[in-house]
């Protein structure tokens, strides 16, 4: 005998509508755990709702409009993408895959889950011939991140940040300082930036009354600023804003006064290493008769530059400015004391 489906109540219908509406603002999916907590329902009830959504929400061909991705505690509900990639060449798809490997350090976050979902959709819509040709890509393309930060505990924050960026919604950020002190920022997010294995949110802080960077891993909480009617507070994205302008001339992302720097490179191997990279756009080299090379650049701020110079050990010497030379000399002296007598 066919088992009769439980007739949905008014409350259940409202919750089903809330789930469906919530999926439209979460392009990378909505975790089962978050849905259950948000609607204050059990896992069993949620499983029943998901079954109803998958059977009742369908396109003109009867295909479900929602799907479940992930497994176990990582399961998420999301809208089915209609994206097709049949016209993409194997070469283009391989380049896409290699680009995604760079995001390996975002493992376990909505960003990584999002790009993995994108890759799954692209691959599924390839011809069988292309799929065969592209087998084994995980071994043919591989990225080794340098000292990446761990964002597995920041998936919820990143989800809020992504939605705020797309909708231009103002955020309230509880931000931890380097020594543990906390600050609350009413923050208009402009750009999410990846830098040296870390994520930084660039935007306008109403506390600082300036455009600043906030490191994602130091955000203790992130939430939308709501209006009295519950709607998110929106801001006007500044016309002509360009994130590149906020890194122009800096050695990294930490800004500071414009400084002319002169460095001496003491051997050919270090010179070859440095010349093969764009350390800074303004870098210039001049070779000396004694075999050393002078490297000059004009940077905005020397905080990150000092760290890079220290990483080069005894092979790079600061000639100018005097303040930077003293900073590096003091650091080397402190380091030498740690090994004295060893």
C-alpha cells in the first residue's frame, strides 16, 4: 500500500518558502546545519523539507531545481545551475582547473565549495571525449601554497562577506587587534583580496573614517547591519573605485610614506633570483665592477619590505634609507644573540 505523504501545515509551508527564498541569496548553497538552526527545526524535519523541495520544485522537463551537495556534516542545499560548457575547449577547461588549484588554501570554506561546485558543473557538461582527455587533472596541475592561512572555521563569515559584496550591504565587524584588543567597525565592503595565502577585506570603516584592510581571520564576528524593518542596510559603491589604486606603490598591502630604497646584492645567485621576479614595479638594477649589484626602488611603506629583506639573509644589504638599515641591523643582531654560544 502506498504510503501517504504528510499534509504540510501552514507553518511548514512558510518554512519551505523561507528555505527556497534563502537559496537565491546563497549561490554556493546553504548548509543543512545552518538551515536547521535558522528555522529551529530538527534534522529529520529538514530532511522531509528537502525531499518536498526536490520533488515539487522542477523545471519544464521535470528536473529538480534544487540539489544536495557534500556529505555528512558538510551537506548543503543549493539551486541547480543551468550553466553549460559544451563549447569550451579542453585547453580552456584545463586552464580553469589550474586556476582553481590556486584556491586550495580555502579548503573547507564557501569559497572553495563554490569553485568546486563550478568545476563539477563544467565537467559534467563536457562531452565524454573531453572528460576522457581531462582525466587525471589533479595530478597534471598542482599548486603549492606558501604558508597559507587556515580558514576552515570562517566559512560562515565568508558567506556573509560574499553576500554583502554582491548586494552592497553594510556590515558590523567585531575585529581583534594584534594584541587581542577588540574594535567594532561599521564597514562598507568594497573588495575581497587574496594576498600571500591570506584573505583581506578592503572597504570603508565608519569607525576609522577611512578605507582600510581587515584580515578575515581576525574577524571574531561578521553580521549585516539591519534597518528597523529588518532589511539590510545598503551603501552606494563609490564610482571609480579601483582596488589596484590602494596597492599602487606599496610593497604588499601595508601602506606608508613614500621611501626611496637602495639595496646591495652580494652574489650572482641572489641577483639572478631577484631579477627573475617582480619584487616591485619600480625596481631597477645596476651592476658594479666588484661583482655586486645595486637594486633601487621607491615604495610606500617599508614594513613588509623589511620582512622580505630579512628573508634574504646575508645576501642583501640595505644602503638607504638609514632608518631601514638600522632596523635590519638590529634584527640581525637580535637573531645572532639567539644562536650565540650554540
